[in-house]
């Protein structure tokens, strides 16, 4: 028997109602914890008022809510199925010849649609707000500025060394050799007044200094002088350069791959950006899979008993899957796993587990 339009509409409306309720409840709980954490971090900072803390929180909230969206959909689905089961509606629907897959198809489709809207529309909005929140945190909480930018002509780094600042430009970076190529270094005092400039074909990272090779040195009110080697005081390292990159979560889905390509062109590692791109794409499908997972733990007939225990088990397994996702994400971002594999493993594992269990339940 084919599922009717009216039945699909009824199931979807029930699911969406609990999705909105669950979103509000989970969002409220998250808000309390996030605000408490922000107030804790800003305590003792006289220049950070309540208004600024709330502003940072509001900018952060959309992006962080996207992270827990699979959880929200899982709880919405599990409550919706459990209520249909408890009221015997699910039993009646199944008795009329409708299979589990016919019941789940419209709900999984709605979840997938939510995922697509989240990926293609909301992500652009939330990433830009998170970037604003990050800039405010860096300025008022951590008292630091974003020291890195990149373009087709190479990348720029900014570093404060004692009473002066260095603005460094390079067209390419060899991470293994720890060498920068086609380097321009501009030295300014703390009032942003020009002091001197260095141009070199290459520069080696030496920990406490940057060894410039084969270049020119120009001082304020002076003439250019050629040098073979020059040791420029700096604290730059491979790690500090990588730490200065933009947070992948502050880039939109549309910009992640192009930004990563710019990094790779300059010889910098872009693994974490490709990982984030695949993770966002995988999350879109994971939302639909979470509906299937919820069904495996809440569509069991009430007369069989143990439904509450089954739901608790489902929630526990969901936490384990989230833990698996965090592990694979970390491994993918660090380059220990290919980003494609690391991003899609949690989704594929969830889909395999849910599909197998549902097939077993349907076929007996």
C-alpha cells in the first residue's frame, strides 16, 4: 500500500512541531551554558560589559546551534515516533499495509531539506556572524589581532616583537625546509612609523630569528644596501604560522575550497579547510540519517516492553556517534586521515547501523 498525501502531511507536521519545540528547548539550555562560559571568561575585564558579552553570544549562537542540529533532529524524531507509538497510531498505520520505509521517507526527506537549507543558506549567515564574534573576542578578551591574510600574490603575517612590529610578505612557504621565498619584511615602531625594510629571495625559520638570504636592506632616510645574510629577530615558527590561519568555521561553505587552494598555492597546509568543507557536506546527509537512527529506537511496539530503555540506549549511541565524529574530525584536520574519509565515516556508520536494524525489524 502506498502512503497517502494526508498521512505524509500528518507525519511531517507532527515531526516539525517537535522539531521546533526541541530546537527551543535545546537552544535555551545551550544558551545558558554558553552565556555562563562567556561571563566566566570576561570576569575581571573592566572594558567588557554585559552588552558586549550578549553581542558575542548572539553572533556565536547560529554557528554553534548548527553543530547540535543533528542532535535536535534526532530528539525531535524520537519523540515524534514515541508519541505515535504510544497512541497506537503507528500500529494502525502499519496494520494498513504501510511499511517502515514509507513512513520514514517523507520525514527523512524533510530532514534532508533542512540540511540543504542549513548548508546552502544558513551556513553563509552563521559563518559571517561567527567571524564577527571571533574578532570581538580577539580584540576585547584575548587582546590580539588577526595576524594573517592571503591572496593570489602570497600571504601576509603580522608579528609584534618587543617595541616594534613586523609585517611580512612571502609568495611561497616550504614547510619541510622551513623556508619562505620572495620575502618582504616591513618594520614599524609601536606608533606605526616606518623604520626599515628587507627584501630577500629566501628566509629560513630559525626559532629566535629569521635568516634572510641574498637581499636588500633599506633604512628610513637611507639608501638600499645589499646583503648576503641577515638575522631578523622574530618568534615565527611553522606552528605559529599555522595557528594564525583563519578558523575554518568562520568561512562559508562556498569559500572554504577556494581559501584552501590559495593556501596550497603558497605552500601552506589547507587540510583543515578541506576537512571542514567535507564535514559540512556530510552533516547535510547525516541529518536525514539521524531520523532513521531515531526510528530504530522508538518504533518498537509498546506491547513488547522496554521502550524507554531502548530510547535511552539510542541516546547513548548517539553520544558515541558524536564522539566518533569529533575524533575523525580531529584526525582529518591534522592530516592523519584523508578529509573525505574522516568526514563521511560517522555518517556511513550511522546509516549502516540504522538501516541494518530497521531491515531486521521489518523482516522480523
